[in-house]
């Protein structure tokens, strides 16, 4: 496939896709001897000389596994059932438990617990304070402990904490309960990002990431409905207040589902019980070879630590997550109170919190569809940022007498829920090496928690129910996020140009396509083309793309 000459000032669509998606294929991970071409030979290295479990199993099997397209589809269905389904369930339950405080606020939590000033804001912020403090421990645990058991332990603990929150009757009790909730929920997002990278190839990751992120939106639909039912059930009760019933019931649901998650969720492709038949385990591992990110190594590698914090992308991802989280944390905690301020009663207000969940699902699905069509994420994220800016601006200007316009503006602002899932998948595809992936995720999650701490604090009690200061801060964050997303898109383009130069220096094609974001048929055709190209040049052994991925299971970073 030919591409336009650069001196013509024209680039093909494929050129544009490759230049804006930073797929950092390491040209040194090949069988080409640079010294034979007059180039210095580069020694392929793996940090601490460790090869992860996936590479070991493939090596024992001879390094290659033959399987059909139908085999691949069959294994993918198994992975979706036994890995994606429990992930979606855990994410759904976590969101229900975390959102219980905002539903309780609509049912007069502030009055019943005698909360004053910023005390309600701190019930949201303290969750993320605890997550921030516990993040180093959680990151280390993800490297050295089985992911499954770490997730199960924390899910059990936060379920119990949520139920116990119902016993709290003042600010101190509520604050302590919410703090422990944050301690045990700290690991879920980093764990799921790591699990996604361990099980699915790039073209599949976006849809699986969006699947468990959509679980948040389903929780946003079902949560208000459950809160409505609980409120009706305990209305007039002298023993259980509505806010207490919400915490007890939400926590009880979570705890009841722990055994199901325990049964379904595996540790990794190398140990999963559902892959015991035939070559299923080897097929599941071999599928990931095109990712060039490995699966999971259990050693903390200091060279990857230093690389992580020398990489400008780490700080740019963190800044984007911070700017995304500040508005999300504020509106997430105060959305129900803002809506109640439009003049609705308690039960109507809680039901009006359901549409944002549906809006989130639709926006995420459209965003991920467009992303996979154009093979670029930053234009989609940048476009979505415009909508919450417009919605929040309208909320600050529309008078209280126009309830319909206020609700429409509120729902437009809630398109913000699609930004974070796309940011997650964008980062996932541009980071390799177990230690580096975990540290990058931890850094981003640290920024996310800081944003969620700050977000509720800028919604001032004295400005109820309009909360103008909070909305103005949110608008500023979305504007800065828009600029940073565009900047990152161009920075990744520069990095891809450098990778092209490295490949050319090694005698390889400049514009290698990323087979992991192709469908199976496209990938097979491209491998055949590349194989013939290499044979014509007299390079390699004729196995084409397979040689380029020789280091795919070495625990190497994107720079290596």
C-alpha cells in the first residue's frame, strides 16, 4: 500500500491515524542485525532480566500456537463471560455504594445528621482523601498480589462499611465511615485498568473498558430508583430514617454479590480455570502478542520507575484526569441538591437523577464508536468537552423560573460522564511494562482523587441551590482540559515521527500499522503484505510481523 509523498504536503488518512495514535512499537525488538547494515547493534533487554509468566508458557509450547478465527472468537467469548462480566458487576456495585451519600442528601441527610457549612462536602471529599493516602499500598499490592483476591478483599470490606454507615447519626460517624469506604475502594480503577491490559488486545480494550464504565451509568439509573423505593418503604418509620435505609440496603446488595464475583473472576490468563481445555490458555496468551505490552510480571522494576517519572506523558495524563475529576466530583455530590433547588419535591428529585445515567450510556457508546471508526481518541474527547461547558454556562444564566431550561442544561452538562472512559482507554494504549503501567495508572488515579477532593469543596453551602462558584470552576476545568487534550494529540504525533525514524534506521518500513486495532481479517492481510515486503528486501526470516513482536511478552516499556 503506497502513501503520498511528504513533499506534496498531503497525508493519507492512515498516516493521520498512525501519527495521532501513539502506538510505540519498539523497533529494537526484532531479529534484524543493525550491525550488518552499518548500524550499532542494540541489545534487547528486559528489566531485571525477568520474563513474565506468559512468555514462559509460550516458550515451553515452542513459541507459537496455531489457531483459527473461530478459536479466537470462542476464547474471546469465554474471557468476556468470566472476566468482563464480574468487572462490570463490581464497578456497578462500587458506584451504587459511593453514590449512596448523594441519594441520602436528597432525603434530608444534612438535616437528620445536623450537618452544617462544608461538612456535607467533606463526606464526599474524605473518600478520595483516603484513596489518595492508600494509593501507594494499592499499587504495590497490584504488582505482588493476585489481582482477583485483592479485589475480592476490598469489595467485601467496603460492602460492610457501607452497611455500617447507616448506623452513623452525626458528622463524625459519617466521616469515619466514608473514610474507610475510600480506603477499600482505592484499588478498583487501577486494578481494572491492569486487568483490561492483561486480557484483551487493543482493538478489544476500548469496548471492554467502556463496558465496565457503562456500569457506572447503569448504577446512576438504578440507584435513584432503589433510593426512591427505600424512601417510600421507610417513610414515616420511627426506627429507620430514609438515609439510613439507603446505606444499609446498598451495602447489603454489595455484600450478597461477593461470592458470585469470587467464583467468576480469574487471576490471570496463565492461571484461569476456564482456560484449562486444550490449547485455550496458550491461545488466550498468544492473542495478546500484538499488544507489545505483556500480561503481568510480579517484580517491581526500578528502571521502569525512573522512566515513568521522566516521561512527560505521565504528567499530561495526570493533569487531564485532575481537570476531569474536579467537575465530576462536584456535580456528582451536589447534582441532586442542584435539581432539588429547581423547586421539585424529594421523590421527584430522586427520580430526575435517572436520565443522566442514560445520557452517559449513549454518549459513551457514540464516543467509542466514532473513536474506533477514525482510530483517534483526542478529537472525540475534545468535542465532548464542549457540551458540559455549554451546559454549565447555561445553568449559571438561566433564571429559576424556567425549570425546563434548567433541567435541559443540567442534562447537557452531564455529557461529562463520557470523558473519563475515553481518557482511560487512550492512556491504556500508550503505556507498556507492568511496573510502568501500574505507576502511570497510580499517578493518574492520584490526580483523579485530588480532583474529587477539590470538586465538592468549591460548591459553597451559602450559594445553595445555584452554586455559582462551583459551576464557574467546573467550566474553567473543562476549558483547560480541552486545550490539554489537543496538546497531547500533537505531542503523540511528534513521538510517532521519532519512532518512524528509528524504524527506517533499522531498515524497516516507516509506517508500520498496528495490527491490534485491526479486525482479524485486516490483520491477516497486513501480515501477509509485510511478510512479502520483508522477503523482497531480504530481511528477517520471512515471518514478518511475528518478528516485530518477538519482545511482546518481555516486560518492556513503550520506550524500550
